[in-house]
């Protein structure tokens, strides 16, 4: 995907207004409407005062802003330029976060040596989330060693996994320590956690594997609340309507092998959305909101049909709109409380 596991640390459970209740939410009778109907693949959303800013997959990372009482509006792309080690092609699933007095953008950009879709993760910074970001460093932050780029801080040398690239960076902060989650591309796929330096721009140690799938698991977002960690991810083929949003729960930041898990969003539970996934979590005014994408028709907000497949030319007739939903926790299970308009 192309997504963005955004990884945000949530405040305590009660501060979010999250409550414990006995039963999961019922499936929607009709699909929800998007809050932003443009092409918003893999949204990463941040709250900046009373504003919301989203960045999404695009040539230079697309960006839109929402002010109180107004709808979303597109602004200039995020990146002023690509790193010297990158090549042309869409930048996937960027993640935006604040580290100290600077804003940091993590992004997955095409590189040479990893095949037509191979990407590595770079870092860019700016003084504000609506300013132009500029890449930092002379090498990727994360990149397989066989890529034709300067050696990365994290070379992702993992036995049993393909060396096709890394995507879906997602930032997480806990106790003043910064981390980056990302996906190793291909099958099997995995989600890894990389400790970062104090300014969020360099590796502070080796990465560790959190989960692995024989299929596709991607777009990680990490949240801690109520004494537990919740790892949100997307699973399946992002170009099909069967793509779905999942969750896992653990008491440990790095131990996920036996973690309880479940489906948060899929076609059935959303009343017919096509491929709901790529989710990000934002806390604003004490409420947790999940922002995610789904495939709709090019000329309307009607979800694509069950047989849709983006890789066979279908992407030319569709786009990924952005939806929003309030989240709650019921008996340790993340649940969509209601959809927003």
C-alpha cells in the first residue's frame, strides 16, 4: 500500500473519551460518505491547533488542509525536491509528525536496483506542516543493501524476506523516545520497528520485527492507551475491494507473536466500501478519529464494485477518497463508533 501506518501515541483511555462496552458495533446498513472526495491514498493526518492537515500518496506528496467550519482544500505538494538518490515515480504513504520544534516527513520514494516498484524511506523537514519540506541527509534512512543508493542506516537484512524495498513509514513516540514503523515489501511481508535519534532523522539502533505475514500486511499505525499497545494495519491487495483494516493488541511494544487480533473495517462492516484501509489515528478535543481511504468511482463517491482491481487498468477509472470515523475501545477491542461527514 501506499499507505501510511501512521503511528501516534494516544493519551490515557479516559482522556480520549474511549469507553468499555460489551458488544461490537453493528455493520453499517449503507456505506458512509467521504470527508474528502479527491484522490487521497494512504492518508496521514495531523491536528495543528484547530486545523487538520493530511498528506497522501502523490508525485511530491499531496497535501490538503481543513480549517474550522470549512471543508478540506488542497494546497501545494509537500516536497520541494526529491533526494539525489531517488528516481522518478509516485511517493507512497508518507507520514507527517512533529519532533521538537521541527516537523518531519517520512516518505517511501522509488530507487534504482529494486525493480519497477522498489522504494526506500527518506526523511524531510520543515518548520511547519504547511511549509515546503526539504530532504535531509545523503542516504536513505531505511533501504535494502542491494539498492543502488548510498548505504542506509537500516539495511533491512532479514532472512526469509524478499529484498524488494520498504514502504509505509509511520512515526511513534513514547516517553520522549522516537520510533519508525515500516513495511518490508513483497511476500512474506513484515512490519518492523526502528529506534530513532532525538531529532527523528537518524537510526538509534537496529530495527526489530513486530509481525510477519505470508500475505500482505502494511500501513502500520501504533497507539498506546489503557495500558495496551494497539497496532493497526491494512491487509490484502490494496487494489481490490477485499483490502481491509485490522488491529492487534499487546502489553509489550515489541512482543506481538500471540497478540489478539481482529478486523476493524472491511467491505461488509462498512456497508459496501471498496478496500477500506490505510488508516491513521488522530486525537483532537479528547476524541479519537480514524482516517482511512476507499476506492470510489472517478466521477462520483459511489464505491467501486466487488470485482474491482486497480492493477488491471481499474485505477484509471477510480480514486481513493478519504473517510473518517470515531473510534472507541470495547472490552479491549477497537470499534468504529460512527462515521463522520
